[in-house]
C-alpha cells in the first residue's frame, strides 16, 4: 500500500496552465494523497489568476489553493512570455516562504514547464522537483533538444528547411513555436534557458499515451546530449471531463441549444482561453460557416489591437459591428454565437458536436480526443503549430486550415475543410481514428491501466530518490 504523500503543485500563469494542474491535483486526491496548488498572484493588478483560482477552488473544495503574494513587476516593455518567466523568477522568495511555512514538509513539488527557476528553491529545501508538462510529449522531445540544436542553425523565421530533432518527425521551421522563431530575441533566449532546465527535473509527468514516436525518443535518452533525459511518466490523460463538479450552477444556454440539434451536426469553433482573430478573419469565418450550410457554435472575441499580442485583455465583442450584415438573422436557425467563453469540455462531450475548429492548445486537443471529436486546426500562438504537426501528421486526428501562418484563412478554405470533416470519407476516417484514440485513453485511465502503472512508477521513483534512465 502506498503511503499518503503531500504534493505542492506550482502552475505558471494563465488558465491553460492552471486547469491541467487542477486535474493533476484531483488525480492525486483520488489516490489518497494531498495536494496544495500554489498560484502566483501576477503583479500589475491582473485579476485573472485570482478569479480563476476562486472559481476552481469553489468547484474543487477538497483541493487546497494558495495565492502567493504578487512579486515586483517585471520590465513592462518585455514580451509577455519573457514577463511571465521574470514574474515567476521574482516569485521565488514567496514560494520559499510558503514552502517553509507548510505545517509538514511536502514530499515533492510538481512544476509547470515555465517554473524552472523554482528548481533553485526546491534544491535549497531539498525538496524533490518534477515537472508536469501540460503539452504534447512530442513538444517535450523537441523542446529538450532545442538548446543543443539551435546554436548551429539560422533563426527559424529565416530557415526554409525542416528542423530535425533526434528520433522525431522533421518539422517545418515555420511550425516551431512562435516564441523561438527569432534566434536573437530575448524571448528565444529565455526559452532556451527554460528548455535546458526542464532536463534538471527528477522526472516529467505528461498526460499522454498517443505519441509512441516521442515517447520512444524520450525513453531512448536521445533528446538531451551529454546528460540523461529525464524519466517520463505518462499519467492520464487527465482533462476536464465535462461533468460539473460544483453543482447548483445553471446549465449554459448553449447546451440547451445543442440538445435541440441532431447528433454530430454542429461545428464548434473556439480558440483557447485567449485566442482571437482579426476583424477581417472574423468575417471570413462567418462567410465560410454560412456557405458550408452546417450548424455551428462559435465563440467570438474582440479582435486584438495588435494581432501578435493575444495576451492583452480585451473588451466584450460588439457582434453587430464585427459580423457581416444580416449574418445573425440568416443563420439564426442553425447557428449560435457566444461572446468570449463557452463551457468547452461540456460542448465537446455533447452528442450534437461533430467537429472542432481549434487553436491546438493541448488541453483543447485532449478534451476533443476524450470526446472523439475530429479537429480542424487554426494554430495561433505558443507551441500550437507544433501540436498541429503531430495532430495532423502523426496522430491523424485533425486537418489544417491553410493560411494560418499569415493569420488569414479564406472563407473558401473554411467551407472546404468543414465539408471535408463533416461530409466526406476522409472525415469518417478521422472519426474512426478518434474512436480508437478515445478508447485507448479510457483504457489508460481505467483501473490498472497504463496511467496507474506510470503513477506507481512515479511514486517508486520518488521513494528511491529519483533515478534518471
Ligand atoms: N476553455 C473553455 N472555454 C472557452 C475557452 C477555453 O472552457 O471558451 C478551456 C478549454 O476547455 C481548455 C482551456 O480553457 O481546458 C484552454 O486550454 P488550451 O491548452 O487549449 O489553450 P490555452 O488557453 O492554454 O491557449
């Protein structure tokens, strides 16, 4: 029998990082361990983390959440990703104080991939540190190698060729993460530092089971030259299962609308927690949806003032001004437009949902896989284009929208890909692959499945003081 352990979970900023950490916390609690999720309150008065924490705490009363005091503001002129790194580094004293004040020392800390500087705090306190990598295992294999590969290459933005990471499928340079496109940028340097330090963790937990190529590369130890590749534990896939945990909340109106639609008839469009497109792109999407004739549920956000900066907070969209004239009336009986937010996990699980136009954030991809919904990819920021490569070429669970690199997908392309997924034999094949992936996922998380095995290995590793492969 396992001894009960206390884990500190340390997510980085943003809902996309917080949600999977909470799923991991739920997993630990289900196994009788205890979990404290420590979240840095971002400086600059950004209320999103505190609000998200409050919402998650209410929905998950058995998980302890602690908001760490906001650290000093990092350089306001720096890129948002660089600022996030700096904020987390500046939060180290607060993290140290929090860990020291725990009534009993934690057994391990589980770090988000951005929280690499917390390794120093963990080392000071002799606290075993593992990473929890809330993206694809393929991304992990590519990231771990990148600090060793990039010095010998031109900037990805100037590179026409394929990028080859050991053991992995070659990737077009343009599909490498946005943050590392310009080799000389501070942001790329920050990320190389980050990727290098992930290898210093005692191991990495990923919610994965679908990527044999990447898992083999990681297990073979080919990713990090000159030092052992951290051991990878495939726990999960653990994603929001679309079941309300809090109770008492009213059901979202879009779910009632979905109840009234035929099975697998609705295309759902939603671009992560912050993704948004230009006004011109919104109009193209509207025209594509209209001419496809398919039913749709579409989450619309205000276009960002600077298309490259999706991180800036935005006001509610003015749909009358943004959508083509008469669009809402003409599509009234087959479409629904939501402002800002949808209960995505529930929408994906709904029987009426037939396809998902996604920005390829990994939580979104996992939620769609768990619901067996084929995807149409519009990657936007972070490592989404890289995810797209593996989703389309390796897992064969998605098709890409041409034009995403320039952030302009034409109406005709949208219509064509919607029809392909909803109407053709190719769409049926995608659905069959997804049915298999979904089955594999539920076997993995079933009693005695591969997730249980991996979790037991992780605990064993922790007991043994960690041993790299
Ligand atoms: N999400 C949601 N409703 C929305 C947009 C996003 O519930 O309207 C959830 C989604 O289900 C997922 C998370 O927010 O769990 C987004 O994570 P992902 O990794 O896909 O993208 P990110 O926001 O990190 O880019």
